[in-house]
C-alpha cells in the first residue's frame, strides 16, 4: 500500500471512529468530537476532518463549565470538613487538561487540549492533607470524583514532574492526491505527585509562578508537620 493509500485508510478509520463516538451525543458534544478529531494543520477537508470550532472557542467552553461548578464547596462537602478545620495554609487549586492515553488530544502550535479536564483542591489541617479531584469529559456525560487524605507523617515524597511530549499528525496532501503532510508539535504536561508507602497519586496541573509558590508552601508545610515533635 502506497503512502497516500495508507493515509487515506487511516483517515477512513478515524472517520468511522468519530462517527461512532457521536451517536447519542448532544450537539455541543458532537462539535467537540469533530474539533478534536480534526487536524491542527487544517487538512484537506475531503475526509470530513475540517474543524468545527477554534482552539480558543473550545477552551472557552471548558472554562465556562469550570465556572459553572462550585467545586471548592463540593470538595469540602465530599471530604466532610468545615473550612475552619483546614486553615493551616491556604488551599491549593490545580487544574489542567488530562493527557492520558484514553483521551482525545489536539495540538495546535504546541498548545495542547484534550477531551478531559481535571480540577483538584488540596486542603491542610493540623494533622492531615486532604485532596479532592474532579474530572469531566467534554465528549460525553462522564465525570469522575476522587478524595484522599494523607497523614503528614506518611508522605515520603511531594514533587512536581514536567514531561515534554511529541504529537505527530499525518494528513493527506492538497486535494488528497499528493503525498502525506506531517505536522509535529510538542506540548508540556505538568503533574504533581504525592507518594506514600505502597502508593503514588498524581494530579494534573498547569504550572505557573502562583501555582509553584503554592506548591512550595505545601512542601514546607509537609516537612514541618512530618518532622515536628
């Protein structure tokens, strides 16, 4: 099979997968699926890969959904604590798209988005650290909630991890009759890791100076509580 034929076969497989995913979905979810399947490079359009929205429009949809949920209050409710019980240091809020293998990922000009978004709240009491993580899927009604509490004395490592990942998109050339076009992008994935004996917990984040300061304050808090007598 030639290069053009192989690319066309892959495009056909992507169309079949995309259309199967759209069954039973809302109109917005269908548009998002089309967007995430489309190539950031543009594509020739003959495979139905033309984007239905811009990157900025998709990010705005995700931001509106985040703003519509009062997750800070929900986090405290799920953890089962009153705000007065977790005032050792200000809570830390982490948020980011999720880049796991089961997500649809699109990258334009080294900016990556995906079909899942994660929001985490971390609270600190006198003896424990509490985490609440909420993940929603923009292509379905699926959501996930996780809570975990850690005694400071049990935490063995509290660190951040930065990975640079490569994504290569291959599309048919202009008019779908020329050779394939290859677009390479790189994107950054930042993760907070909390390690306790026998377990490793990861939280997605978009690193910034403010987040880094909050994480450093949390590290100092853990060290102080872990080794205080």
